[in-house]
């Protein structure tokens, strides 16, 4: 039986091995004229075996560029998966509102933002007041999202779990799933520029 310290040390070693093998990778930011805001959010319900708190993660794009991301453990225990997932929607919506405010100050217009969640219950909850009576334990969050959806400030869209890019921020992802998600997050290998390339540029 391994102690918790041994498990943590093994996890640290895996992270260090990954970092050593990806020294040539970086976050690609490129110019584009696509002024759309898209957020992907996910929650791993009761994932901490010690206190049963959920982990929420999200990533947000402006055009094709990844501009914001987060992974954190929720402050309270969620008794239902939908509540844990809805917390993620609220967090990414608040970040979108902040980004829109910044863009407005810079006189940059954008289309209606989109939030993608793989939890169908959370998506339906944002558009159906009938379901609100069953979820009074997080009533304020529900009305916050519902209000913005009804005013068409944001569009909340359900996607299959296999296309949920924020899953990498909430749970371990291995093999083909990880190699699929990494370039979608604009984490790419840096091109090697030779002296011949430099001469051609100049």
C-alpha cells in the first residue's frame, strides 16, 4: 500500500517528465479577424476522495486564440452533478462578461459569446424556469445564467463529452484523447527556424 506522499511524488515525477519532453512546445497566439468568444467548461463531480469537493475547469477563446483558462476545486460539496457543472458555467460566464467589458473599452465588437457544456441537465436548466423549483439550493446561480441567456448576451450549447476541451483541466486524460485536445488548446511545437529561413525573411 502506497502512502499519499508516495502518490504525490509519483505525480510530480510524471509532470517533470512531461515538461522535459515538451520543452519545444508553447502557446500559439496569432492574428485573426474572428471576433468570437467561446468558452468550454467542465466539472469533475466529487473528484477529491478526501473531502468530496468537485473540480471545475474552463478555457476561453477569443477567435482562435486561447486567452483564459482555469482549474480549481470548488469551495463547497455539491450533492448533485448538475450543481457542480452549473458552477463551471457561472465561472466562465463571469469571465466572458469581464472580457466583453475590456473589449468594449478598446472599441472592439464581437458576436454573441458561446459557452459549451457536456452536461445536458445544466444546459436545459439555463433555459427552463420550470426546473428551477427543483434546484433552490443554487437558485442565484441559475437566475444569473438564465437572465443572460434570455437577454441573448450568451448562448449555452450542449456538446458531447468527447469534444469537451475543458475536460483536461478537471481529470486525467491519457493517450489519443490528450493528443487530440492539446493542439485544440493551441499548445503546439515551436517551429525550428534555420539560418536559411532568416535569410529568406530578411
